């Protein structure tokens, strides 16, 4: 398997001139994992996977205050080696294709990956976690407490309990 290949029946698009490319993401850290090749990475992180490190860059280290009380975090990262132009993809490379948004493929217009990780420790700017699936050096976009563990701190707001 080649990295960034276009497979049989896959469809790529030219980014149109009016596309807005201005989210201005700031990479707030770097993820350290044992994987240096995409082909060696697991497809999804596992709770029994290797311990990995998330290094937070200044000036964002103080934003970790309070995070240690959460045993699980949601991690968002930028899959920086991904191509970004496929609309139909063939994950099994057998000619059968599915839409990009029906897949968790790293190949997407905005290559954002997410993982739920177990938080093992916080030491200054370094978090040790299990459950990642990305390359060593992958840029970090955001960290949040796992939503299942998080209780909003502000009082309830109108709309919080609406259904449908
Ligand atoms: N868990 C995330 C998700 O579901 O959003 C990512 C899943 S994606 C299938 C994981 C794969 O992305 C890995 O197996 C590897 O092939 C690829 N990958 C990992 N780090 C990457 C990076 N920095 N740039 C491009 N591809 C990467």
C-alpha cells in the first residue's frame, strides 16, 4: 500500500476558488507516539495501547489547570500528512467506494482526528495518555474532558433541556 495513492474508483476534487481556507487553527501542542509510519499506526486508539505523551506548548500550559481530575479526555489533532481532496474513497482498495463523510479516514478536507484517551498523569506541560492512533509529531488542536464525565459548571441555560 502506498501513502497518498488514489485507488480504483476513488474520486478527488479540485478545491474551488471560492472555498474559504481561513479557520486559523493554532497548534497548541505536539503528540509523541511510538509510530513513525502511517502504515504502522493503529486505525483507532485502544485503551490497552502504548503510553503516549501530549506536550502542550506555551502559552497554553496554564490552560491545563483542573484537567487532572478527569480520567478521560477527548483529543483533537491535525492529521498533517493526509491528502485532502478525495470525496469517494476505497478503504479496502477493492474498487468499492464510500463517501468521505461516511468514513473515519484521515483523508478529509479538514484532516481532524479525534480520540478518547485515558489520562494517566499530568506533569507540567506533559500529559501521559493511552488510546491514541497518530504519528509521532502530530500537531495537537484541542483537549477537552470526555463529555460523559463533564458536568457544566454554569447554571442551566434556556434550551438545555429541549428535545427534538
Ligand atoms: N481516531 C481518529 C478519528 O477517528 O478521527 C483517527 C483515525 S485515522 C483512521 C488513524 C489513521 O490515520 C492511522 O492509522 C494512520 O494511518 C493515519 N495517521 C495517523 N497520524 C497521521 C498524521 N499525522 N497524518 C496523516 N495520517 C495520519
